[in-house]
C-alpha cells in the first residue's frame, strides 16, 4: 500500500519537474502530472535505458527526460487542436 502511494508521489513529482523544465502546464493538474510522470518514465526508460538514480522503481533521469519530451509533444498537439477548432 505504501509503495503504491510512494510511486504516485514520485510520478507526480517527475511530471511536475517536466512541466517546469518545459515551461508548459500539464493538462489535468495533479492527475495530469502523475500520468505524464508515468508515461514519461516508460518512454524515457524504453529509449534511454535504466540508468541513474532509481527511486520507487523509476530511473529518475530518463524518466524526467521522457516526461519533458511528452509534455512538449502534448502541448504541441493541444495547441494545434485548439487552433483547428477556432
């Protein structure tokens, strides 16, 4: 139970850091940060491997890099979607 909460907290922090580095807000607030942290960690680990410090089963550096890329892509898609609807 506590491990699950720890994973959620670390995932949210990774998503929040990615939003800060990217200079963009993650849609969905806290839940969006957690999802961006999880998906970014998965993408970062798939592309860059499992290196650097590991906290709550997240390789922190690849997870942050993957989450930053995800936030950039997500903000680009959201901006393009908004422009087509206007």
